[in-house]
C-alpha cells in the first residue's frame, strides 16, 4: 500500500492479486468481492448501523483482498470482521452476538432456506456460535495485521457535495441522488482501494449526468484533478455491477461465500475446463 492519507493498492497488487495468483479467475474474484460487500450492507441495515461505518467496512474489506487470498480466508468471515472493526473505528460499536446472529440469518436465507421459517438465534453455548465468534476475532485480527494497522478511510460524500456545487448541480435533486447512489454502488467494487476519491466522485457525476442527459463543460474533470482514462475505468467498473448473472453461476457462488468455500472450489476445479460458468464474463454464456 502506498503511504498516502488513505492507502491505495500498488500496480503490482492490482495486476496480480493474491487470489489471482492462487488460480481464482478475476471475474469470480470480482463477484465474490461484490457479494461480500452486499452482506456487509445488509447486515449493517439489520443492525441499524450508520452508513459511515458500513461504507468504511466495505472499503477495508476490498483492501484486504489486495494483500490476502480468498483461498486462505472465508469471504463472509472477513466481511463480518470488517464490519465489527469499522463499528469501533466510527465509535458505534456492535455487540458481537448481534453481529453473529445477523450474519447467520443472512447466510441461512442466501442458501435457499424457506423465508416462512422463523429464524432462531443460536444459544450462547452452542458450538456453532463459538465457531462464529472465533472466526470473527481472527478476521478482525487478520485485517489489522495484514493492512499494517493502516485503517484510515476517507469517504467520498463530502467531496461529492463540493463538486456538485462547483458544477452548479446542487439544485438538480435527481442528479444529486443518482451520483450519491453510484458512489454507494462503487463500494461493492475495488474502486476505493485503487483510485483516489476525486476520480471515483467524478466518475459518479459522469454516470449521473449522462443518464439524465445533463451537459457539462469541456474537460470539467480536470478541475478536480481526475484523468479521463481513470474516470472512465471507474465508470465501467460500476456499470459491470448491473450485468445479469447466469443462474448456474449464482448457484455455484453460494457455497463459496462460506468458510473454506473458495479453497474447496479450487480443489475441485484445478483441472476444470476454462469455459465453466464461473470463468466466463458475466452476462455471457
């Protein structure tokens, strides 16, 4: 990580992620990152956590996978640890028991259990609860250790408001809402771990204004110290979130979010055909 106000992944980390080095396809890694962030967001909402803590957790989650492989750690274990750590950093701490029960509920529903069944929280002395608790403690420790305790996170919302004022767009409520929404969606991507805040914010403004056909001054992004190539790359990354996923791919992703799920998939697919649903780009079959 570069020694900046907020750390960004280096070129070598971006080109060859630890998960990629272990044989995990880039499209699969991108999907697992997105689903891990969705679980963080859903868990935070159920726990009535504030958005700052949820956003911070997702940024920490994304950074973690540039220094660690999904082969070594469970996706949801790290997501749970990131949310727990972020709640402390933002001074709105969560009860460990509440966090564990919410993640267990989300995993139960995601794995296809009937929504009509009433969820029963685990007992304090249940083996499953102790397994979750141990995984949560280890995940928080590993995030701190592998990020070198550099957990400074700068969120883009204040920057967005300032940029909209400069562009005289604050009076356009729909443009403001759309740009804000794109910034939140970008949390499901590695953008905040790769690009500077001005670049991500200008990409959100670009998407919002193009969707609403709002003209902007020529080379407006240069005012905010953002290059066109980087801004366009962020915009493309955000838009990939909206691609439809193949049903078979969704079914195969479910077991991979659990503990050792990716490791099992790697063992089973070491010699698999490269045209399997998980190795083809989303939206294509």
